[in-house]
C-alpha cells in the first residue's frame, strides 16, 4: 500500500476530535467514483459495502452531482414554513415509485429519525401505546428507535429507553407474534429483509399473515426499509416481492445518493394522523437533499437498477457459493449475507488488503454485501477472485 500523499495524519486527527462511536476500517477515504473509492495514499478499493447501503447509484454519480450543484446555486435551504418546488416534486416521485397506495410523505434526515416518526404517527393514529418488534431487528440508536431494536446488549447500555412498551418476538414466527397482539398494540415494526440481524428473509406466508393480523386488529404495520427501499432487494420496495403493503414505510440510506435524508411514507388510511404542529423537522425536506433524492430515484427507475439487483443476486450466489469457506449465501437482491466456516473479521481484513471492502454483520461468521446497484459481472468476478485468494491463503 502506498503512503499518504500529504503529511497530515487524518486518522489521528479524527480520533482526537470526534467521538469514537464506530470501529473503523484502517483507511482514510478521500474520493469516490462509481463502484470504487480511493484512500489518501492513492489506493483503490472495490466498494461492495456502499458506505453501508448508501451509494446505490454509485459514488458521485454525474447526474446527482449536477442536481446538487444546480440546486446549491439556486437555493440551498429554506424550511417547511414555506412551499418549495423541489420538495413538492420529490414528494410526488417518492409516492409514485413506492407502494401503490402511498399517499403522503414526511421528509427528515436519517433512518432512525424516520423510525421515530413512524412510531409516533402509529401511536397518534391508533391511540395506543405498545409495539411489537423482532428479537433480531435493528431500527436505530436514538431512544425511541432503540426501544424497538432487538439487541438486548444495545438496549441495556441505555436502560432508560421505552422498551417496556415493546414486545419482542422472533422474526418469521407468526404464532408468537399473534399471541403478542392485543388491543393495546399501536404497531408491528419489521424489516421485510433483516440486515444487521443476520440478513434474514421470512416465508411468503409470514408477510401475508402479519398484514392480515394488523388489518384485523387495528394496529399499523410499519416496514423499516431504511436499507431495502428503492431497488436494493430486486424490487422497488421489498414488500412487493410478496405483494404486501405496509401502512407506514420508512427509508433513508440510499434515497438521496449520499446526501442525508430520511423518508416516512404513509398510506391513504393513515396520512391524516399527524395534525399541523404535532410533528416537524427543520432540515427535513431541504431543497439540496430533495434535488439529490429526485436525481437518485430517477436514475434507479430509468436504468431499472432494481432489475439489475435481482439478476446479479443469482450471479453472486453462483460464484460465491462455490468458494470453499462459504457455507451459505442469504438475502435478496444486493443485500446479501455470506455465511462463512470461520470468523468473518479476519476475512474482512484480508479482503481489504486485496482492495475489496465488505461489511460485518450481527453474526460473527457472516459478511454483508451492500454494493452500489450499478455493479456489473466484472465486479462480481473481482470480488470472487479476492475471496478465493483469501480462502486458499487459510
């Protein structure tokens, strides 16, 4: 690996001045283009992690860069106290590209904020307080979202959360979910494809049953699609794989091409729940983020990147499944978990040395792939060659 091109130790500076909330890769990323990123020493990496499912149309897509630049020259920000043309059009595009019965959007700044908003709206709409969530679900680290995140380890670190109002059941176990349902339940919140919890997909029947149960009991069904919405799983929205629509859908991550943005999408039945003044976000729906969102979603729809994700899923399964250290390939589209016959961390480190970035997961023997939806067969081969070398190196 090459030495840094400047004398500045950026890693040391960041460790000095930023709170240490993440265990970081030992590289300083300074540039990105398409499916590749470069560090400050000029080393090039194939990004099969996408900045954690964010770079869905690739890094610095020219159309997203142009949209941001043009909007910045016109109006960087004005709050929701006034109407805005870019925000209005972004709302239209989200609803038209999401679920068929999507009728209202609330813009915010992140996935955890979107989930906080969804839980608040569900409680407002139903007049109830309790929530059913899953033991392997992950919905964020702020207090409200943490309260419905399954990891007891994460919740116990901040015990003054609201998990006393949450009933946790195993993902995919409908019988236990049904038993947990009561007239006090405001919402059931699930990731239709779980990511951090081990890249899990339930049966078609499970999604149908959960939808029917929520409809019959008056509870809102919330799909946390922070990572899965808009093409990641091989469909524009993950629930469309099973023909199931939620009452509330949340998303963030890739929705604005890397510009911070969260979205709460409401069905017609629930869009009137928050009255004016009951909720808000100063920076949510800012024109700069809306321009980036509009460009990103237009690229995904025009280039049919959801179809590409579905096609490349099978290619990745075929290629990686034949490598000696791979036990299983799980997930949907380009949200895949690779189960290994060994601990994942040394494999992740070895791949990084070979110029490939992949992600860790909840299970210690699993690596995650969350690459740009713009990858090609050539990039699949690049990953396959690197992982094969790691497997042979023992």
